[in-house]
C-alpha cells in the first residue's frame, strides 16, 4: 500500500518548514548580534590606542597642540572648520567641551572660553571623557555629550550599516531559496514520519513511493520500505506459524478425544489395542511440542551446544546403523561413502546426529522399495561436506527455497504418518547454522533430493620437523 497524500503529511510538512524557518531566523539573528557586538567591542578596545578608532576631533586637537605648543588661537580652527568654504572636515564641536591639562575650559560647545573654571559653566550630567596626550604627556581632555552617540558607536554604525543591509538582503534571498529547496528534505521526511505513524497503528502494508526528487533521502525511504516489508513478512510468518501449530495440534487431539469418547460411550472396548492407539497420539503430541521447543530455542540462539572434537565418520556409521533395520524393512539400500578414514570437526555430536537422523528419516519416508539412500563425506581444504542423497520423487523446483521453513510439506494433503509435522528440515537448518555450518538442498541427478551440509574442519597442528 503506497502511502497517499493526507492531511497528516501536510501538517507534518508545515511543522517541519516552521521549525527550519525558526532555526534559520535564530541563527541569522545571533550572527547579526554577534557581528555588531564584536565590532563595537573591537572599536572600544582600540579607541585609545589606534587613531583610526578615535574621534577625529581628538586627533585634530592633538595635532594643533603639537604644532602650536598651546591652545592659543584654537577658536580660529573651530571657525575655519565650521565655514561653508572650508576644506577641512566638519567636526562635532557643538557636542564637545575642551579642557586644558589643569581642568580649565578652553572650548565650550564650539565657543571660546579661555581659562574659565569648570564650575563657572553648566556641565552635562553624562559625558564621555577622552584624554588628549602627546608623547604620553597629558595636554587636555575632550568631553563629549552622551546625548549623542559616542564616536566608537557612530563608527561602528557607519561600518555595519552597509554590511547589515547586504546581510539582510542575502538572508532574505537565502530564505526564499531555502523554502524552495526544502521540499527535497521536508517532503520525504514528512512522508517517512506519516508512514511511521501508519505502521505504528498496525498498517504494515504501508510503503513510501520513491521519487527522483528525494535525492539523498531516497536511501532513507528505501530502508524504511525494506523495514516495513520485513515487519509485514514477520507478521505473516507469525500468523502462519500460529495457524500451523493449531492445525498440527488439532488432528492428534481430535483422534485422542474421539478414541476416549468412544471408550466412554461403549463404542470401543477399553482393551489394550484401543488404549495403545490413544497413547500413540499422546506420543505424537509430545514429539510435536518437543520439536517446537527445540526449534524455538535454536532460532533464538538459546540452545546449549557441547562443542568438542568429533570424528564424523564414526558418528555417521553409528547413525546409519540405527536406521539400517528401518531401511531393510522398506527394501532400501542405506550406505556410507567416505574417501578418508577420519574427519575431525568441532561440533556437538548429539545435535549433528539428530540432523543426519532427520535427513535420513525424511528420505526413508519418500523412497519406495528397492530404492537407495547414500550418505557421502567429502573433505575439502577448510571444511567438510556431508551429503544425503536419495532416489525418491524429489521436490518441485519452485518449492526448493521453502523446504527448510517450519511446517513445510511437499504434499499438503499428505497424512502426518507419511509427511511428518514439517519441522525436521527446519530444525536441521537451525542446528547446523548454530554450529557455524551451512545447509542447502537440490534435486539430485538420480531424481531424488540431495541435501548438502558444510561444516568447518578442526585445524590440526602442523607436525614439527626435528
């Protein structure tokens, strides 16, 4: 089920866009404030040391005093600077008070007050004091009215105004482009979030359509679809597993109940034969429960294995000896073929014997009279290969990939006595893989089934040359 456009996706898209815009605006504001603060701090710190950051009035006054040796005639400089025809830059004399080194007023807001004590003129409540020095010697003080912006602040504003204008314009353009490009990020994320909400609600068929416009997030969408496919597959397997268990338990329970009810109703006499038939059904139930428990422990890797060095040739000879009478009753030839006398592997001998027994028993159920079952051992460079080959009816090619699944049967209508519960091959697969091996199946050239098991060989120590 491809996730269709819905109101939840649009809501998530709006929420994500608002989050991104808010984050962008916060970052932009912090950047601007940090830029202004750093500029003002830098100018303020260098006001007394760097002439570039100082007030032009202070620089001009220091130059005048250096050239004249005193403040005499300073009023001419002020008048010349205020003249419309003057070539000098216009200075802020109307916001400044000049004091000499002894604290007497020299200039008062652009007017000449030679040797006037400070107490004779009204002073502003707040001023910025800038010492005037020549070669480290104090020659006076320049007071600037704080009602106007101090020079460092005015310089900072003058420097930052065009920068901030360009920055705000760039931010606006970036925001517009970001909103246009956010679809590549926001839309896929919104679809993934909406799909996750759908899956959490139990809709495991939910899928997200992969589009080229998703760019790098297409990988996220693909992995999400793979996850939902796995969840759906596991859910289907769980349902099928429960249904198969119910089916497998229903038959022996029905037989057992019918037999016991027949004895109670007098239909069957309570003799040894009828009781034995009922008891046989309990054995079937017990084996089924034991197989299910074993399979569950093996799949969850909770099954204990006693690994030790084992000679597979001896182990297989023992297993074949157990099945020889059953094979002879069906006129089936059961043989072991090994080109090497000893093959040592580090395995749990009981579990491997159980696996081989399951495979031989499975073959005996389907091989008819005068058939044959061959067990082969082939030693390779780093592993050993075990094969159980029969000349029975084989398995259809389309069903070969499923024969190691739980409750698989080649013929669904076959009775349990013939086909078993369908757990033997599934148990064999889990027991082999849990010990580091692999198991596979194919139709043999003889027409039957060929099951191959590979197990890693035990590394034998190299003999030392004396």
